[in-house]
C-alpha cells in the first residue's frame, strides 16, 4: 500500500551486501565480514529509529543462500542468536519491535526459537519495527500467496472475480506491517545493482539507491545523506502532479 505521506520515509529496506568482500579485502575469513555486518545492524537500527523511520527491513538471508559453503551457512544461522543475545537490552531501551519474516519453519530449531522469543519479548514496543527477512525469497512468497488465494476460491470463501491487489497484498509476509508494508526507499550496498529476489511485489513504486560501500562500512552519515536524497525526490507513483 502506498502511504499518502509520500515525502516521509516510513519504510526503509536494505540489502546488506558486501560482507564477504569486505573481509576478503582485509585478508579475513568471510565470517569475519558477517560478524562486522551484524555490528553495523545495531548502529543503523538506532540511527533509523532516531530518524523516525517506522519500519527497517533488512535482507538477512535469502532462500538461495543455503547454497553457500556449509561453514558459512552455519555461522549465518548462529548470527541471530548472537545478535539478540547481545542487542536485546538496546532494542528494549530503544523501544524497537522485532519482526521476522520468511520461511521460518525451515530454520534450525534454535535459530527459530530465538527469533520467536525476540518477537514475543518486543511485541509491546511502539517504536521502529526492525523487520528481518530471514530465509526469504520473493518469488516463493508470491507463489505461496497465490496458493492461499486459490485454496480460498476452492473452499468457496472467495470469488476469483474478487481477487485484486489488496487481496494479494493481504497474503504477503509484509501484511502485518499495515500501511507501511511497501518500502519507500531501498538501499543496496556493495555496488551491485539488482534486487536479488527481494520484495518483488512490494517494491513496485519504491525509490532505489545503490552505493559502492560494503555493508560493514555503511555509516550513519551515509544513511542521513540517502534520506536527504530521498526527501528531495518527486514520487509520482505512475502519475503526473498538477503544477
């Protein structure tokens, strides 16, 4: 859903790319880059909260990332455990609510339990929603949404002629974000210029910024500069405003 306040950055999405290359550049193992990237999540979360952003969605692990080396995948599955163990006091102090979306039933049990506990612990917080996309893939999300709608039609609880964009959006994993389900701005770090199966439905009218910086090097100053860039843009949503 497009929020009428199109000049305010309500929902920021970030593809946190470049951890491995950051580490390689420093002759470190790839996991060192992921560890440093985790630390930067803390920094950028606090900065986004203080900017008044309502939702910060971070692409943490895609459904395609399982094809990475086993050692790296195992480390990435431990990262949420370490993150919430270390950062939960800060999240509570910052009034941040955690949401985790993706095919969570396929995560290792301990990882899934920790994410569920984080959501439960922070559910009454009213500040920024820190929304992790974990074991998430947008094409698969769209297929799952389509199947859910088809099942409703088959059961007789929905007419096929009643299916519209709103009905589809209600089946997406971002539906619980309400009016802020669709990102206003997408940032991708590391110099790559693609969206990598991320929020394909939700990004229809999202502004995009690509930066050459690797995620561990992305700073609050960078964030502030990109928010300023966004605020200066004329978002037309396919239309033309009267002069």
